[in-house]
C-alpha cells in the first residue's frame, strides 16, 4: 500500500483538480522517499471521480527530469481522467457485486432467495445445496414447503403467507428440513422480505 500523507498525490486529492510540480517535487515532499527512490523530479496528477463527484483514485505522470512547462500535461491528464473516472466507478460496482456473490456462496449459513409471487427458490447457496443434496435446477422447481418436515403445522403456512403478502417484513421459524435422502435435520430460519428493483 502507498500512504498518501506527505505526498503530491495527497495534495492532488485534497485540491480536487490537476496539480503539477515542474522541478522541485522532491524538495516539496521530503517525506515521500519513493520520489527519491524512483528519481522523480517533476510530477503532474489529476484526481479521478465517480459519477457522484467522490474521489476514487489518481491519474499521474512522473518525470525523471525537470519540466519547464507542465500546463499541457495537466490538460491531457484532465482529458484522460474523464474516461477512467466512469470506468473506475463501473469496476468498483463489479467488484462489489463479485464480493456479494462470494459472501453469498461461501457463507456458513444456508441462504435461500425466494420469489414472493411464485414462492419458488430463485437461488440457493452452495452450503444449502450440499446439505440438502439437491442441484440448483432441482431447487428452482421447489418451494420452502417442499423442504419442510412439519407440513402439518398450519400456523407456519399462515406466517409465510403474511410475509409473502407484505404484511410483515421478517420472521423467525423453527422447523426441520428434508434433504434428498429423506432424512431430517432441525433448523432455525430467519426470513426477510426485500424489495428489489422497484
């Protein structure tokens, strides 16, 4: 990792615009030993922003020789920063989505996503599939009722009906699941209703 404090990158981030040091960057930032190690004598940089205007990174150019005029370099950096800023935002969204999928699939808990209209499973994470012994395709043709060992308890059906109807936003059930081999195992189910995509 690269600590920003005491570096030209920190000044660029704080200024929120292109900044340049044509010859004295090492003297201006004596704590930035990386400038010395890399033999940098001139620096120009511009912040990258996301669609909401928040700083997300930097685009810079380093020179090993003093530069008499960095005005043109700053103009070019500002032009090039327009595309990476939006691209970076998209990439951050992709990374966040990848992390969410990873957490979903590798949670220690069984996680089920259920369609409120059809009441069928839309997605089931790997631990649940492993415990139940069903493939995802098989589970997508099933509902929570198909897995319950206590189908004869009418109050559970009424509780689930209230959740799917939007009369309650969450509930906790103590029940038992029936995996593909016909055995049973007890479980506590926490169910939360979420509105997705309006």
